[in-house]
């Protein structure tokens, strides 16, 4: 139900997948990809957001590169090779594109990200300040040396994390949540018992898909965006 579009990004152009609600208008939400790239599954997330009444835009941070689920080495290479400054530029451009659309009347957007995208969702929220009104990171966060300057984070944050996660472990995630709350940030992180990294990806690349937990966290995320945007 969506289409690829181009938008301005720091003097150049970037591309992304845009899905519009049937009404033609709604709150804007930027969707940030996993390490696989802007794959059909992520476009499907945008489509489901549009069905829920949101204007959803997923920037293509790999600029056309993709990794299949049996290409984890390639996915890891694409993620570690990602120019973070360029990704911030592309995401900032996507935020501007959403806010400039006639279909979006709000002065702030939501951000939904998975895995690498969860980490980047928090990074861009800290970078963009009050242009971001709500952030929903799934099993991804900037930990350790990857932490940004959190002073710019003004958005409400509701994150969903996995108990069994070798990429973003629950102890480090909970420590980050405590740190952000100690700074006065409106942050809630939930670590779901028994879950594994990637639990909402219905294509099940890691064998961890949990349909019941996916439905529960999707509904709560939609409620969060509806209340915060």
C-alpha cells in the first residue's frame, strides 16, 4: 500500500518507503530498519502503521543494499560499516519530510525501530530533540561507548526488550533505563521473560518469533503513539 519516495537530506537526497493511511492524514512515524536493510518485512511494518492511521516512512539507510536471512555475515558487515553520521542525516531528513507533509499536522513524530533500528531510534531522538515526540525501540539501544549526548532527548520512550539477547543484553538495557530516568527522562523499558532477540519479526530469521508477544507489544505501541503524538 506504500511506495518508495525521495526526500531532501543535508543538501542531497535519500530514499524511503512511505505508507499513508486510508484517510490520507495522520500522525507521522519514522520506522528504522533492522540490520537486514529496508526489506519487505520492514515495509510491512509501515503498511500496518498506515492501517492503524499513521503516516509511516522508513528511510533506506543502506541505500539499496540488503542482506538475506541466510547472510548474517553480510548483515553484520552492513551494520558495522554504516556511517552513523550519514544515517543521522538520512533519518533527520526523513523526520523533516514527515513534518513537511500536508498529511501530517503534528509538530513532532514518533520513531519505531528494531534491533539496529532500536539503537538508532534512541540516537536520533537525542539528536532531534522536540521534533521527536515518542520513541519505541525494540531489542536495540545505544549501550556503552555508543551512547549519545542524552541532553537532547525530550521524547517519551517505551522500549521492548528480550531476556535472551546476545546483542543487547537485559542487564545493560536496564542500566541504561535507570541512567536515563536519573536524568529526568520519561523512559520505560520492559524486558520480556523467555523472549529472544527479534521476537516480533514474523519471518523468524533467528527462530525467536513469538506471535502472542508480538500482538501484545504491537497493540501497546499503537496505544503509546496515539497517546503521545
